[in-house]
C-alpha cells in the first residue's frame, strides 16, 4: 500500500480518496475512485508475471498540460523509466503494469 501511494499519489498526482492498512483508493477530479489497490489476495505477490490473469495495461489522460508535465518530471526525477510514445509516454507501475500517459 505504501508503494502504491508513493507511485499513484506522489508521482502521478492522483488524489487519495481512502486508505486502509490493506488497501488504497485514488481518484482524479473528485470521483469516488478511479483505481483501487489492495493486498487482500496478493500480499507479497511481487510483479505481475506474463500469462497470468490481472491488469496488464491501461491509459491515463491528463487534461491539464501543466499537470501532465509535472507527472512526467516527477517520474524522471524518481529515476523511473519513461518511454516516449506518440501520443504521450509509457511507464510501468511498481508491479509491472504498463501505463500509457497522454495529454
């Protein structure tokens, strides 16, 4: 949960909607939650392995150019690999899910 909070709240600038010792729910623009992360069936599971069921990839679109730029800066500043794409860029979360981030 701490790693999820650091990545999704601190770096990607999602708003923290609810936090428990075993779960985290984050959002943008006041929605109750766009993403939920928990350890209910996966504590200690590590990175997602290819060929297994689970979230593999998704897209985040920032409508605000300055927020998009801030997120990209945050990721690079945290030494997280950013791969340029057209449009946007790709990054992997701490569990290996591929995220396309665009503006």
